[in-house]
C-alpha cells in the first residue's frame, strides 16, 4: 500500500450557524492548516497516487482567501470541511483541519 500526505495552508473566514449563543456565529477568520492523506495499492502511469499539485488545485484554490459560507454548501465547521476534503480528493481516506492552535477535526474513511 502506498501512502501520501499533503499539508495545505489557507486563509479564510467563516461564520457558524449554531443553535446556541457563540461568538463563532459572527464572521471571523483563521489561518487554516489542512492535511490530506491518500492511499492506493497501485500507482498511476507517472508513479504517483495523485499529483500533489492536483490536491492543491482541488482543496486550496476554491477555499483560500474566501468566505467559506459563500463557497461551500454546508455549515463550514472544521468537521464538515474535513469530510468535504475526503469526498473531493481521489484516493483520500483521511483529512485533518486545524482552524486555530489546538483545534483540530478529522474525518476518516475506515473501511476502504
């Protein structure tokens, strides 16, 4: 089994839609760190699982310097963003999203 890991940094703002009072319902920004984990039993004809630049194109380009509420069709929590990454990137089985120091969410496909 082959594995790769790609770390991406983005700057983006969001506001959360919550059913309780929180300062996070107001627009605010983060310097996010997103780590994409991919795996495959086979490599493509170029000897890769997926090109690192393709991961960057799929994840960083649509999100960097954006209001996540405007570009994503869901409540942009770190947990939801991690799942979006896994569903968007081919061969991705795990994504971690760090929105600030010490606040990290992950989404993992266990049975692939």
